[in-house]
């Protein structure tokens, strides 16, 4: 009797644990051909508004490391990972003919570019008598367990949480298979994992100031999970430390592994519950679960509303003609040359390391939209390019919130960047770390160097306009005169998270 072969198409699910597509394929096929495809439309493509590369070198390196780790894990289980560069809609039908696979199994994506690829893959496979089976491996919740259809998902997070948290079960993660049957004698070469240089990228130099040395892959993700929960026990104080700015352990740093599917949210939830059983539950352990709920909420918003999460006016009825596309302002923001040190420090960190804290992301986004009056989509595109932990729905929905055009207009927030800096970097340590030209400026001026007189600048070895830029927005802007308040809802310690950054 001939063996039934199936292809497992790995996408942003670069793991073997709790991988529903892999599990479904093991049930259906006698032999599995695992495949990863590097699509040049992403790896060599540019973003429509800014013209930036869709994927920057920090994330590209992380992804290639994750693919390498996945290949090693498969080889340890008797299989291999077939790696190709090209269009999935062309490569998958060809591979299915070569290994005589009747099916392609993959975890479904729901946003526009991924949907186009899925549709083309499905069409081309159908034309040669093959089928695609989609699985749901992205969410903490299983969509069929939700108390509402996706099209009726509440548009506010609070309502979503209230309707799901008490009633919706979270399923146990699927175990990692011990062995994976691999087709023999097909003549299919495994293929090389490319170098960054093949895409015109240089390996970014490591910066000793970076919060973490990110290493891609399921192995590193599970190691970080074990370290943060059980070795460091950082989760027990997460709520108190999560707004930190310097170092590796003030927050979970799970986000990059979650974004590439190296960590499963259900696995993370199960480990948190195991930690709580051993060490006790508190507000901090719940806060990490709370952010996993935010992550699900954003993914469901992307599924429910589709293209609207990318629209300039989002869910707003207002035409925001005040937003500009001034390239000089955009460039100063990207380069960390705005003259507002807290913004500049965060922007330099993301450029050098591909990462920025959650607190930083909220502040630079608010500054971008509210103070520079720039089209929020330009900022969202830069984050898409630069972030090592870029996740499409978390990124675009958070930028909509910052711009006040998200699903819940009450979440329109206007951050007082100066007071935020003074609260979360009271001694200016973070600013001096990333803006060393301000090293000699004392605490009272480090967040507002624009107030320094010429004699003070000389005293502190700083010349504004030469060593550090003049401020686009004077710091006095955030010091409202008595009896006057800034427009917009002020932002305190509330949190629309770029989840688990």
C-alpha cells in the first residue's frame, strides 16, 4: 500500500510544540514534508508610504535564526526542513508533485498580504487536484470556543475580556511529536538557508546597550520562558517592573518569539499556570495573561475588520486632513534627532537593536501623531520595518489607538512626553545611555536641554544645534500654564500594550 504524503507549510509558526497544522498533518499523512518559503515580496519588497524595506536586518536575522533552529529540531526527529526562496503559490504545487503529496497543511493568516498569498496557493493547488487544510494556531483562545462569532467580536477590549475571560476555556497545548515521518527517495534537496547579504542586508552590529541579545528560534524562546518564569521568577513582580527602560528582565521579552510563532500563547499560558501552582498567583502573573488577551483581541480585530485596520481614518468618521507626510520631520523622528531626549533615546534604541519598551512605543507614537501631526501610518510602517517583534495586528491596531482612530475612540490618548520621561526615567539614565551627548547635563535639564542658556551649554559641554538638535517641540509645551490643560485625554500609567514587549 502506497504511503500518503502531506506538506506542512511553516509560516509564522516556527515551532514544533503546540503546532496545530503539524498535528493535523500527522493525523492525515503517513509522511510529512516540512517546508519554509522565503517570499521575495516580503524580503525584497518596500512599504507603500515610506518606501522602507518591509523587513529590516534585526528581524531578518531573527527569522533566519528561527528557521535554522526549526531545521535542527526536525532533523533530531528524523525529518528535515525544505527551504526555498520564491513564491509559495508556485513552489508548493511543484513540491506537492515531486513528493506526491495530496495535501498542504498550514496555520491560517488573516491580514491582507497573507490572504492574497493563501488564495493564490489554494487556487494553484486546486488546479492540480491538491487541497489546502487550514489550522488555527495563532490565538490563546480557540475561535470555536468563543461565546460569539468573529464577526461579532466586541470592538472594545474591556467588553471582549468580560465576555471571554470567565467563560471561555483555554485548551491544553499540543505536545511536541517525538518523531516526524519524512518521505524518502523523492530527490528533493533541502536547500540552503540564505545569508542576510542575499537580500542586500548587512548583519547589524551588536550594541552592548541593547536590552537583550535576541536569538531566534523555538529553543531560545523556550529557554527565555523557563528563565523568566522559573529561574528569575520575574513574572512575580512583572506589574511593578514592566515600565522599565534598561536591561533584560524588567519585562518578559517574549514578544519576538510570539510574533514568529517560536512560542505558542497556549504554551505560555500553561507555563504561567504551572508557575502559579508552584509559587502562587498575584496581580503580576495575571498581568502577563492579560496581555495575551490583548494580543488575541488585536488579532480578532484584524479578522473582523480586515483592511480597515490599515486605513488612514480607521474607524473614525472624521477625515484627518491635519496629518502631514513631511519627510524632514519623519526623518528626524526616525533618526532620534527631534530634540526631545526621551523620544530620541527610544528611537535610537529601536534603530540599533530592533527593540523598544512598551512605554517607549506609546510615547514616541503619541509624539509622532499629536505633536508632529504626521500621518500615523508612516510611523506604523517604520515600526513594521524596524521591530524585531513586529506583529501585524498588534502594531497597526496600537498605532490606530495612538492616533485616535481605533475601534474604541475613548482610547485616544495624548501623552505628556516630558512628565512621562520624568516619571519613568527620573535620573535621566536611559536618555544618557542612548544620547551620550547629554552625558554631562544634570537631572533637572536632561529631559529639557532646550532650556539651557549659552553659558550652561558651555558648562555641560553641549552646544545645541551642533552636538544635539534644537527641539522641534519646546519642552515648555508640556508645562501647561496654570488653569490650562492639554487637549486630548491625558495618558498616565494606562496601557494599550504592544503585547509582552
